[in-house]
C-alpha cells in the first residue's frame, strides 16, 4: 500500500511539514509506504473544465500537475495538507 502526501505549505520545514512527518511515522509503523510532494511554492493553474485531460490524458496547462498525475494513479491513499493562518 502506498500513500501520497501533498504538502501545500510554502514553508518547506514549517508546521505543516512537522504534522506530516508525524503522519509518516504512523504510516511506517503500519508498513505503509509514503511519498511526500511539496507543492506550496510551485506554480499550478486552476482547472478550467475544458476537458482536454479526458481527450489527451494530460492537462492543457503544462505545469507540475502533468508531472505528478502518475503519482496519483499509483497511490492507494491520499493526504492533502495546507496551512491555516
């Protein structure tokens, strides 16, 4: 089993990272593989519902969404975290 963890914080070693590190420990104790992806400082366009992804298999905007899409397909679980200020 593999869990993909998305860290949406712009602070690489901030409180969100600390909380996710605790989650990683729990997953590891249960024998669950994890991968953390830091996207807080990445340029990601919002979906415009154009349907291009259905036709071409990738987003019309060439950003990290296309790069990380296979990671979503390969995981069994997903954790999304972002800071709340």
